[in-house]
């Protein structure tokens, strides 16, 4: 069993948390996410043109890049995290340019050496899978795909082809952080996706409160929270760890209680 499959095999939905690498004290922030109860961690690779991200994560990217964060720094952060937390899945999330500029084989190899479990690449569609997918799979790295409200049944097989780890359902047709879909639409979407795949389905975009997380946890295999965490880093700077841990713990408590209820 891989770290990712173990994370989605618990009695409760997995809490998937996101922060941006190089924004604040990343090592302390990652430790805080684990201590707060995160089951999976997504580490954002800062990029100049993040097409799927809303203002909070855009600003985090700018802070990180302004501080001089490089791809080498991100892999060093990941490798150190793996040493401290041997059992917590770590997923790199970002865009094609930083992942392919040195060649997909190099990127896949670095992921493997750093102990990265999965990769989410927002702007490589399934039709261009050859750019990165086979190399990641050969290196034992899960390629996690995105489905959206506009992913219809004709498109879904292409999205699922070569996908592994989990399926990330983007619950709104828009950017991160600004809105959340109605729960009824999330319920319907998760049911539809589960009819087509055995992969765990995690739902994200716009999740902020423990109540929202609990409602999603009753129907989905995972709940993804990102912008709200990034905003805490913006607010507290290099001293964000305590606030992050407390907030993640409140989300985790709600998620664990959801299925018991």
C-alpha cells in the first residue's frame, strides 16, 4: 500500500491541505499541517502565471518568487519533509513550465529522490500526457488529474486514463478561493465520478469552514483546503505555524465527526 492509498483508506475522508513552497517558514508550516491532522499535503510550486489560482495563492506565489525560491529549493523542502514525516503523502502541485523546462525525466527523477508521492500539473491536459505522465509513472509517482463541473461523460475517460492516486474534483468553474459550489451539486458530481472510477475523489476549491468540510466529507473521499491556509500564512508571516495547526485541527475534527454522525 502506498502512502496515498493508505491516506484514503481510513474510516474518515482524507483532509488534503495546500500551502505554497517558499512562502513563510515552509518547513514549520508543513510540520504544523501534519500536527494538525492533515492526511495528505499538497505543496504548491510557485509560478508567475498560475491560471487556476485566485488572489490568495497568486500573492503567495509572488511572495515566494520574490524571496528567490527555486525548483531546487522545493525539492530540498520535500526531501527534508520526507525525513521528518516518513508516512505523510506529499504531492507537488503546479504548472508545466517548472516541471518540464529541464525535461520530464529530470523532474520525475527528482520527485522520486525527494520522496514525493504525486504530482498535479494544472495545465498539461490528458492529450499531452506523453510530456510528463509516462516518466512520472515509471518513477513511481502518481499523476493526479483534475475533473471540473464541465467535465462531461464524453471527456471523463480521457481524464481518467493514466490518472492515479486520487481524482481531484474542482467544484467550481473558476479560480481558487473565491466561491464554493452548492453542496447539492457536489453530491451529484461525486456520485457521477464514482460511477466511472475506483480512484478516491477529493473535492476542493472554496472550502473554508469546518461545516463545509464536514458536508463534503459525508460524500467524498477527501476534502481539499488551500486558499484559507495560504491566507493564514499571509496574515502571520514566518509565525504562521500555530494558526495553521489550530485551523487544520478544527477541520480534521469536523471531518472525522461527519461520518460518525
